C-alpha cells in the first residue's frame, strides 16, 4: 500500500522469478543422471514426439531458444473435467496441448522469452521425478535451503503478510492483486506463481 514500508517478512508474488527455481530443479535432476539438458523433450513428454517438436531440447526451453511463440501461459480455454480426464485441468495435460502448436521459428536459431517453455520444463520435472511439481520443489529446494516462507500458491494463513501488486493501466495505478489467495491458473506451474520473501529467495 502506498506509503507503507515493507516489512522483512513481507510475502511477494515472485512472478517470473519462479523460473530460476524451475531451472534449478532441472539441473538437480541432471546431476542425478535422470535427464540431460541435451535430451529432446519428447523423450520425457511423448506428446511432443512429432515432426514439429522433435528437435526441441530441454536446453532450448531453458534458454528461450525453442522457437515457441505461444503468447499465453497456457492455451485458452483450459481443459474441462471429463470422463477421460477427471483431473483436468492440470499441468501435464495443458502442456501436452503445446505439442500440437509447435515452434513458430526454427528451433535453436532465435531467442524469445517464453512462458510456455518453462511450464513445459515444470511438466518434465513432474514426469522425471514422479512427483507433483510443488512436492518436488519443497523436498529438493525449499526445505534443504530452509525457505520456510516459500510456496507456489498464496498461503491462506499468511495473507496478512502479502504485498499488494499494482498495475499501471488507463493512466493510473490500480490494484492487480490484493491480499488474497486467488491464482490466475488453478494448478501449480513453472512460469510463475511462486510466493516468497526476499530473505527466502536470496537463499
């Protein structure tokens, strides 16, 4: 709020700073020999085993050089629950939809910051680790580093510590996010969504 000094334990929506944590998760799995950044992503996500996507590697996603040009976090609208997919929408189902779109530019030839690429990396973490994304991040990164105020969704019991998020629109500043648990996407993702403090994130 305007004029109110931030406290040391203020919780922030970390937005795209989430991506550094996802990259860390990928490299932890590489250290364990469970994947290589040179792997084609179709090795871990069979939906991408098509002519358009077969050349995309994990390294391309990490470095935003995959050729993907999807402008939204996920394709809209998200999937609805169905008899075939009773747990829809979820990270892996929504990421698999990117495979039908594929790269708009030659793989590995150009750079373009891309949120879907990091959501795809997050899905790879789930598949390779055999764990839901947040469970993996808690076990492998947050707990070992004593990041006790970090999660991938606004914690209901700590909402009074959440910072307000403002956006400049129509010539004035307006509140984009209040102290609330609302999330744009109803599942944990890799392109954003992390909540943390400056102290935790520095760890």
